[in-house]
């Protein structure tokens, strides 16, 4: 076995999920994530955890959904499994990222609705989502297999403790600040100039560990839940949303809501997202990518939104971890991230003070106000 | 997809497990049983069942066991999953039948003991065990892959309703009878002449359906729980027990217990089984193979013991389904089947009347008393 697979498992079990002896752990294994599952199982054995492995196959799910009439039940056994689990480790890495492309959105939504209780219960565990580098994901990224493996392990096998310390500086700035402004002026694209309030909100130092309220491996972002957004943003990083290519999105905000939108590609999908419900036109997240191990976009949100020199905004649902205890933020059935590259001709200011220019942070060497 | 895979799934879901709308079903998928899992998922969708798929990987299990110190916990989440399930479908078919060969028997036993409650809970569901024909199983059978596929589907895709009617005749004979005697006299092997009591016991018509208390697909045997065994038996069908080859076993019974034993190969494994506990030297099962779709031995007990023209005896645990309500039969931690070929120079008599001679039953054409 590739030593990097073992190291990935070690980071996942020890740093990310913080598994301890006696923990009841569910490991969900995608079709081609077998090798990572073997490495994770060994680590979980060493930790003294109790393990149930589930099979997260998109092809099996597709067959089930297409066979079903759409009147889905909840599955007490599924709920009982999750409610009795301390941790849930999702090992992504299927054989075809578009394996469920021919399932109707009605069926998907009905299934998703029937499983909402189980999904919420999963969010109450120490859950972590990661991916094993597969040929299918390499293809989605437009990369050779070996090249993609190196890309994934560069992003995952980091010195998380040191990165967490750096990110803590950004979190402190956001926690103390009231207003964020992001400006980008490039000749080759529409201008970005947007302000949003973060008063009373708490930023999450997403250091790829449940100890930091962070549930993705890799991670490497600091995010909060903004509101009262005003201005316009151009998202120049293309992405795939619900199997649709979406490119060059332009959003205009007034009074916290999207009042105008356009996209070079996928505008219909964008419209459908914004029309989902009332909360879908408001922001749920402002995220600042800080993982410099990620050096390119690969059309996979798990990686793209964590990349250094990027900022992302999500329309839709806000995370409770950004809100004062007991309060809930923006509510929506969707949470769709969109990314803008801030490596040149751009800055981010908090309460009027520039904290990031052309990707470099105020607490980093080379920063120029 | 091979049409036979779909037919297999249909037999499993409709005939064997009798899945109904709203049933909570666990599908356990071995490493290479993916294709059958897809077909089963479609059938379960059509039936309106709620599905959790677990990943039954021997390689994942090996890694977990070898990582662990042996002080296993029980896993409340696993127990909760099973206790809330109506049915449990095991789709066997791994990549290597000896994938756990280097795990110590101490670790295995400790793990098995920690999971005994979950195992018992599984037995309380409508469970069915089947296999997807894989290259690994073809190799174990000494057959080409395509040849093995044909073999499996010949055994599985039967007219189960008609076979159930035929087997009901054998069940009636055993239910009315008090004593079974099996005799075989061949020049090339030690004699078999054994009698056992079946008074008060109920035979199971194992027609590959939970509706018949039958939990294997394929099945095709009638079995009961004998006692007070006297005499000697020679088992001429070789088999693999706990990854050990065991061949030409000879057992001598007195007062219901094995008092002498020998084996051409694997005698040490046999001794270890018989010494497990008190019940390991008594019989737990007499089974009569009646599936004529199985035409050869493949070193897989799921198939071998069901083959027409064979009779098998198991030392160890008896099944509750053979006993009057509330009574328990022979208790043991083991249940090891051993098979003898009765296609020639042999007969089986119930209360002195010959009911099978050289493989042909009294209710079949060509029977000669």
C-alpha cells in the first residue's frame, strides 16, 4: 500500500475525527475508496473503536432511486445506526462523478426529504468528509491519475497544527470586526465590490478537525455567516452544481438579497437555486481559502473553496457554528458555494482596514497595505 | 448487466426474503458483489423498502482486527442497526476467500464473542445469505469464471415452488418418523452405518425462503436435529474449514457422542472443533441435499450441502426451528457440516423403511426399494 494512504488514514482518524477507544464509528466507503477504507480500519482498530462500514455507492443509490415510486420511507434502522454513532467518516471516491445524472430531480428531492432526520443526526456526530483519489475524480479535475494523487495528498498531508495557528489570526480579525468589504478590479472581468455585516458572528477556524468545528479533510479556510450584503460580486472560478456546469456568475445584492444575477454558462441552474426558497437569495457563508497545498482548481468544492488566494460566498443555509448559542442564521434547503480568485488586483478590508491584498494576509510576510 | 444477475436479485428479494413495502432492509455487500448489489437495490426500490447498504469487506475486517489489541467492544450503533432491521441480505463474493488467513484465532474468537449479540439479533430478522459469482469463488471451486457463473445460476435460478413441493414429501417422512439409519457400503472406503433419533423433532423444508424458515440462496435441503446417534460415518466430500483442508473424515458415535475420529487430512483442525465444548461432539443437524441444479462439489458449503445425492451431518449447535416451541437442542459455539456422497451403494431408512436408495427418493420415479 502507498504510504500516503496510511498517512491520510492517520490524519483522518487522529487529527480530524479525534477517535478514542470505545467510540462507535460509521465508515462510509465509496465504490473505489477500498484502499483508504483498509488503512482507516487499521487505524480504527489501533484506536480501539467499534466500526460499522457502510457502502456509499452512487450506482447502488441510482438503481434504488430509479426502482422506487418516490414515496420514500425514513428507515428506522438507518436512523438508529446514526443516532448511536459517535463519529461518521465519509470516504468519497466513486467510479463516475455523474453516476446519478439520469435520476429525476423530483426523486432526488423526495429521497433527500425522507432522509432529512438521518442527515441532521449525522451532523450531530463528529463527522468528517474526505476523498480517496480515484481515476474518476482525476478525470473531473482534468488530471492524470498519478498527478491527481499527488495533488490530493499535498492538500491533505499538511502540518495542520501550524496551519490552525495561522488561521487563528484570521479568525481573530473576523471575530473582532463588524463589516467585511471585498474589492477586485480586473480589466478582463466585471468589477467586484461587496460589503457585508459580520457583527455578532463567530468565525470558524476550519482546520480539518472536529476539535475546530471543522468537518472536511482537506480543509484550510476560515468562514463566518455574513448578512446585510450590498454590492456586486463576480465569481471567476467555474464549477459543477447538480451535474450542471456553471461559469462566470455575477450577483448583485441589495438589502442582503440577490436582486440581479447572470452567468456565462448554467444560468438556468443558478436561477433554479436562487428560487428554491426565501433564504436562497441571501448569503449563508463567507469563506476565506487558506490551504496553500491546493495549487489549482479541480472542479471539486471540497478542494476548490479551501485554496489559498480565493474567497467564496455561499447562498443559502448558514452554519450554526457561526452563530451565538441558540440562534439560527439564514435558513434554506440549499447551500451553494461560489468562488472568486483574489490573487491579483484585489483586497479584503475589515472595518476599513485592509487585511488581505492580492492573496497575502496582513499577518504574513510580503503584505503591502 | 447480465440478465441472470437481475433474475438472481428478483429471487432473493421476492421469493427468499419476501420483502414488502416499508420494510427496513440491510444489504451487506462483499467486495466484488457490486453488480448484484445494484440489481438488488433496484428490486428493493420497486418493493418500496428502506435500505442501508453495509460493506462486507474481508480485507477491511482483516485490517481492523490486526490493528486491534483484542479487547473488543460491542458497538451500540451496530446493534441498533440490526435490531431495527426487518431483513438482512448478505451478498457474498469477495476477492480472496483466504483474505483473513493471517488473523490469529484468538483475535477472531474475541471479535466473534464481542459481536454475539448483534449476530443473534441478525438471526431474528428475515435474513438470507447468497453469493455473487466472483473470480475468487470460481478459483476456490477450481472452475473457469464463466463456467462458475453458469454453475451458480443453475443452482439459484430454480423453480423453487415446485422444489418446495417435492421437498415437502421428505419433510413429511421425517416428521412422522422416529429413527433414521444411513448405510453405505463401498469397497473403496470405510463403511457407514449410523442411526439417530428424530422423535419429537420437526424437519425444515429449506426452500430458500424465510417463509420456510430457510435462509440460504441457493438452498434445497430438508434438515432436522437428530440425537442419540450410534454407529460410524465416513464423509467422502472434502471441504475447507477455517481455511484448513479437511478430507476423508471418519467419526464413531456412542451414546450420542463422537468417541473416535480420524481424517486423512486436517485431523488437527477436526480435533480442535470436537474439543470446542461439550456440544461439539454431538450432532446438531442431519441434512438431506435435494437441489439437483448443483452438479458438482465446489468447496463452498452453501452449495455442497444442498447438492442432490448427498447427506450431511453437522456436529455442534442445533437450530431452534427443528425443536418444539421454547425447547433448545444441542448447544455449542460451533456448527460444522460434513458431507457424504450417497449416489451409489447406499440407502437411508426411516423406522426401518428405505426412503432413499442411491440418491433416488421413495417418492421419485426410478426408486427401487
